[in-house]
C-alpha cells in the first residue's frame, strides 16, 4: 500500500480526513498519537463539529485498580447524569473484560458484553472450571459430562448413554459408573482405554491438589489432558482468544486462597442472571464498537 503511488506514478491520493462522528479534541488526540508512526502516508483528521470535552488520561498500576477506579467513577459521578446504556468501556481484546465484570458484580452495576459472551460463560472457561469442579467433587455429574470427551477420548453418544443409564439405575455418579462398567468389561476397547486414562488422570490431579496450589493445578490439568495442545494445534484468531481467556482465568485464580473459594466465586458469578434490557454499561472490544456512539467512553 505504501508503495502504490510509486508503482503507479499517475495515481492520485485522496485523503478521507473529515470525520462526522467524533469531536475535534478526540480526533486531535488520536492524530497526535498516530503521527509517531512514520511508516504511513499520513492524514490529519478534522471535523466541522464542536471541539468537545478534553480527553482525560488516567494511569493505573494494573487491571484490577483500573476496574475499581472506573467502576467508582461510573457509580459516583456518571449515574447521576447519564444513562448507563450510554456508557461504554472499550478493550483491546475480549479477555480484558474480566476485571470489569468482577468489579461490576461486586458493586451491583449492570453490564452487557456487546459482540461477545460474559467471561465465566465462555466455552473454554466453562471447560476449565468443569475440570476443577470434578477434581474437587467427583459427584459433579454436569462437570463430568462436559469434559469426558473434551478433548476427544473416543467416548461417543452411545457410550455416554450407557454410562448415564447405569448411573441412574444404580443411583451412583457418572465417574463411579465408568469404574463399574469397565470392571464388567461392558465398554468397547477403544472407549475403555480413553476413559481409563481420564480416570487415572483425575486420581492423579486430586493428589496434585493436596501438594500444589490450585493455580498450578489448572496448568497441569490443561497440559496433561491435552486441552492446551488441542487449542494450540489450530492456529486461528478464535483459538488465540481462547488461550488468552485461559491465561486471564489463571490470573483470576491467584486472587483466591484455595480452590473451594474460587469455585464458590464462579458459582455466584454465573448464578446472577442479568437481562439484556435495562440500564447497563456496555463492554466490548474496539472492533465491536465500530459504528456505535456513546456519551461516555473509557478506552
């Protein structure tokens, strides 16, 4: 692109510089930052609209402090003058919504994720939490069902149906049902092998939990189960985002003294069912925000 006018000598450059959406102060701040990049054709954004309010710069030590302070600003100052529906927080990557979600839940501030899913409801986060729940409590059948074949362990629908029916008939958990059916040699060899490996891993991880902290445990589980390898094997933006989300989950776990405390927190966070409608702060990536307008924006 930078060489286009050199390759095509008769080409004419037309700069689309007039902006109809932002105030001049926002455009000037953006232009000033972008001007530091020398590898560009260059343009100066302008508007025939008003200068608007000055851009306010706040500096924080970390994401947690940022979330606390922005939530305080919204609660103490903005709620009086603005509808929360006209307040937006734009992040670079979707994993960065987690700190804000945690803080808003604590303060009772409604929020919505635009163009995405709430942190603890994202598929990869549910998978990780299910592994941890099952390690902590072997009778957690919902967690067992979610991860028995995730990643693939040759446990198809018919095999799982057999495990589930035997568990219901004998009033035992799914994990115990697997043990019994294996003892009875009632599962196909390939499926049996996959389940045995998984059951042995569960026993090992429960021993690991006694020796290691819960944060380290999740790293071990993701590595030994093949879950991390599964995500890394397919290099695309979606899987990169999933890996970023898992890194953020590991950060979240550091804030808790033990696995039980963390799991209780997740249960509380996911039990709060917020409607899409009503007064809510908008959380989204910068890409998702294109074309949308808000009275107050935190970047």
